[in-house]
C-alpha cells in the first residue's frame, strides 16, 4: 500500500497500488505517454508564460512540478511499455497541476 494525498479541495488520500483509481485513464501506452507530454507542456506554459508572475511567488509548487517532470524523464525509458507505471505518473502529475494557483 502506497498512500498518496491528492491535495486540492477534496484532499483525498488514495492507494497508488489500487488500479481502480486509474480507471478513467487509457490502457494504451502511447496514449498515456502522449497525455503525459501534453500535461507537461500545459504546465510549462501555465507557469512560465501565462502566470509567470504568480509562479515567481509560488516557487514550491513549481519546484514540485519540475521534480515530477525530472522523475518522469529519468525513468520513462526504463518503463517503456509499462502501462501501469505510466498511469501512475499521469495520475500524480494531474493531481499536482489540477491545484495550480
């Protein structure tokens, strides 16, 4: 059991080993990989261009997002084709960027 706090309004704690929390995500590796890159691109534009004045103040969230991106890029190659790993990465990343200021 690996507990994860989703943050946000719900502030729900979920078990990352429970595959049901990923049921809304695709089971296709390429779709998940593309979704992750879309989310990374969105967060980059959001923090660095659209709301860069806010993110000069909220550096902790920007730092957390950058850590998630670093983890993903460092481990993506070793997990290529692992649908469950990709689902987890997308889920965690979406939880973080859903709560962007």
